[in-house]
């Protein structure tokens, strides 16, 4: 029991020390994470406030190949544009409807695509693309802006079918996306029509006032437009809109239907569109063979692309960072993440004492318990009733021992006092003319004396 109490005391002290050290440790870990490189040595890793991680790069020698090069112009907003992509804008007007237009005039222009951010861990790039629109100033007159985005100048990027949707917005809208899918013509549409605006609900698209359609995989070029008829409700709902946009990014608002060019102004900087990137010129090697050249971290592995040909690099489980850099994948401190981000506690489960290890973490039951702390099945080594009984027995035994010791001590003192009185102790205490010699003091005195007798108590001189 004494050992158990000692262990509990040490455990408490250890916990207090850990609590005292944790803020400094957390700050050190954050500083280490902030210093972790994302680009090759000597290469810029920022363009304005946009991070540029390898395999992307701004200068020659800083990117994996030309398809991953980024143009940085700090005089523009946003400052970064992706190479190998071109945006085409077709704008103009017509009378009637799109199927039988009259007096059509179209102007076309091309420009590069603005970069929003790069996510190496997901193998994704987000770019900003405009909203296509068709607006009426009377029942038959339409002004339009139709946008097309081509990735065919680079085989590196494809539109993500899982992260994007086609979305149409309008009182009467038939949104359409067309393009090339692995060299094959492709199109998809969605439609929405309603005559009672009060039925439309703000928030997630329900099909009233807006519509959605899925995108196919392996799309390398798209044109986003809409099909319109004569608009009899043009005074109230003058515009319809169509956009390829990141899934769940746009929340429908009934106010977006009223007024001229509302979404054009609301999203003047464009809407986000997600592109999948990959190393397209080869696939992952068979098991046991060396990693491909792009996967440079020793703690990385190769994954075949799920959208198109090629592969991407990932950090192994228990590691995070940039798998395209040497030593880019670093150990995850799961225990620290659990404390800082409670939402990750289900991912890194621990119902006991968490300890980080290289590439993983350990979780053990607290002192006095046994079981699997990761699944929350720790139980007491001794049941509570047995522990209470044990403590009670030890307590009673300890009291009995103390009582016996006190009794023995009292008896010893009684005997000492009794012997003191019996052997004349009180009388001797009152005598002050008796001198007691030490043995060393007697030797020079008795050297010249003769022994006259010996007995059991000594010698007589």
C-alpha cells in the first residue's frame, strides 16, 4: 500500500510538471512548425500572402517542371497566376432567345487564371473563375458574359469532380457546362423554374431558385453558360447565372435573384474552383521498387491519381508536411493536437495518458488501472470494494501496531525506573563526595600497589 501511495504521489508530481511545461513545449512546437520549409532551399515560398509550396515554384529551378510554375506579380490582386491555363470571356448581346437569336454581337478576350491557394496534402489547387450571366433589360433583349477555362495547355491539372459542382441561379434557369473529357465531348445541365418566390429558401440549394449538377472526371476544358428563353418576368428577375464552383461554397440567397448583375458584382473577384494536380507522365511503381523521383521524403509514399493518369505523393500515416521535399514529412504530435484541437479527439482516441512516438502515439491506462486506453476500456486493477477493505485492514493493523509499541515503550520505562530505585539510584544522586575514576585514571595509581584478593566483582589492592 505504501508503494502504491508513493506511485500516486509521483504520478501527480509528473502531471503537474507536464502542465507547467506544456505552454513552453507548445510554443516551441508551433515555432518549429512555422520554420518548416515548404519550398526548395533558396526559393521563395510566398507570392504576397499566397504560399507557394514545392513542386510549385516561382523562379526557374524552384518548380518540378514548367507545368508547376507560378507567375508572381505583386502589383496585381491577387498577385499569383497559374501557367498552362487560359480563361476566355465571350460577352455581347442578342435579341429573342439563344436558339433563334437576332442581332448577335460577341466580343472575346483571353487572360490568365488567378491562383487562390495550393494544398499539397490533398493534391489540389484553387483558382478564381468568373460567373457566367445572362441579363435582360426588356422581354427580348439580353446581355451576356460566358466564360470558358482551358487546362489543355498543361496536362498537370484537371477539374475535380468530387470538389466542384455546376450551379445555376435564377427564377427560370437552365445551366449548362460543356467541355472535353479525355478528348471526348461532354455536357451536363441542371434546371430550375418557380413562379412563387416565397417558396425559395436561403441556404443550401434546394432546387428552387437554383440548381446543381455533378461534374464528370478527367475534364480538361469547360465552358459554363445557360439556356434562356424570352423572359416575361425580367422586371423582377432580370438575370440568370451559371458557374462551376467549389462544392458547398455558395449559399443561395433569394436576394441574388433581384436586380441587374447582382452576382457579377457580388463575386467580382470570381468564385473558387478546385483543380486536381498530379505528376501525369508516369504511375506509381510496383510494391518493393523505389519511389518515383517526385516523392523525395523518406516518410512519403506514392498514390495513383484518382482523376486522370499519373500519381501524387503523400506523407505516411503519423506524418505531415510536404512529401515532395527531402525530409518534408515530419512526425505528427497527436497528443498535442488532441489538446489544442478537441475536434481531433475522435481521430486520435485516448482515454488515458497520451505519449507521442515517432510516426504514432501511445495511450496507456492511468496508474491503478488496466485495459485498452485507446478504446476507453480501462478498469481498476482492484475493485473499489476490495480497495476499501484493503485500506481498512491496513488502517486497523497500523493502529494495533502503534498501540503495542506504545505499551512496550511504557513498560520499558517502568522497569528502568524500578531498577533505578532498587539499586540505590536516589541515594547515589544525593551523595556529592564520591569520586568515580576512569580505568585510565586508576592505572598509574595502582601500579605501586599489591593485589590482596580477587573476586567476581574485580580485584582488591
